[in-house]
C-alpha cells in the first residue's frame, strides 16, 4: 500500500471531520429513526457501535496528525 504523505493525511483528516462525520451522523440518525420500538439498552448499544465504528476505517489517516511533520 502506498503511504500518504503528512500533508495529504492532514487534508483528508480535516475533510473527514468537517464533512464526513456530520454526514455519517445524519445517516445514523436516519437509520435509527426507522428502527422504532427498540428497548433502550439495545438502542444505546447500537449508538455506541455506530459511534465507534467510524474510527476504524479512518484510523490510518488520523495517526500522527497532532504531531509535527517528521518527513521534513
């Protein structure tokens, strides 16, 4: 797999946080609105799953973003 440079990962992480995460949140709320009459505990577990699930596919982009660029 081709590694992304620091600048590209930084731009992608910003796009994910500003655009992708709000779109994902609207998607989750829309899906949950169709699932009516669930017990509160089941609904809570589903929200926890969706709240954590977005991080796994994007983990490699966010790794090291808060640190200084070591590639210079």
